C-alpha cells in the first residue's frame, strides 16, 4: 500500500512542462479580463481582446498575405501564439482544464520535450488544415483547443498501445475523442458553430501520429507488443 497525503494538492504532481503551457493561457486571460473591466489599460482596456485576436489569430486571408509577402516571423508567431488567446473566460477555462488533465497523463509518460512537440505540432497542423479546408469568410482560429486535442491524441496513443499489448479491442482507445467530437457536434447543432472542429480533429490526428515518434520506445515498443500477442 502506498502512503498518500490526503491534504496534498493534485496540482503538485503536474509535470512542470504542463504548467509552462497552462500558465501563459491563464495569465493572458487574467490580463484581458482585468482590461475588460478597465482595471488596467483604462478606457482602451476593453479593446485589448480584439487587438489580441487581430494580432495573433489564424485566418486564411491573413496567412496567405503573410506568406506571399514572406513575412515569416509574423507567420510563425501567429501559428504558434494563437493557442494562448481565447474569446472569453469560459473558452479559456475549458481549454486549461483539459490541458491540465490530459497533460498530466501524457507528461507522466512522455519526456518534457515530447509534450512540447505534441502541443505545438498539433497547434501548427490545426492552423494549416484550418486555413486550407475552411472556406472564406470564416471566424479566425484562436484558442488552445487544437493543441489540447493533440494531447488527447497522445493520451489515445497510450491507451491504444496498452490495448494492443493486451489483445483487447483497440477501437476502445478512441472512445474519448469520439465522445468529445459528438458533444462538439451537438453544441454546434443546438447553438450554432463554426469550423473550429476541423482544426481540433487535425490537432488530435497530429498528436496521435507524433506519439509514435516521440513516446518512450516509440515504434520499438509498439512492434514488441504486437509480436507478443
């Protein structure tokens, strides 16, 4: 039996790299909420969120302009910074909660650099697919959800490899993403929604595929488990 401290905070066991990703999201939302109340920024504060969206959001026409004019630094900035800007408190809150939960599970198995690769790789691919697949005009892509769905992809990989090793039905590993996409579709039907789910799904697929290369043992572990069946 393991000794546990009932008074210990569950956040103490979070890998530091997960906090390194979550804290900028939290800090950005705190600043924008204070600005919206004019506690900081004065009368111009309420406009800060819109300015952040204009400066960091991903949209096809903007990215095409930056690419055509070879503005590589701003192109890269938007591709990697948009996960830290959200449309509001609730939008950011759910992203942080999922990031902390899934990041803990993935970060306890993967190395710190692998967590970063999955997070930013999923964000980058989500932005790319969004720009290529979503028709104009469309709401600019902001928020950590494509990157967070990459974490879900990493977690799904862990479940999948475990099921492969035990000979159980592998499709069960995809139950979480299936449930989340179903909820997202339901909300879109009931309340209206855009095309953000395309970026989220691309982020999930990216996280799952990258896990083959960045997880401990990677391909070697998967081959060994499949041979042992």
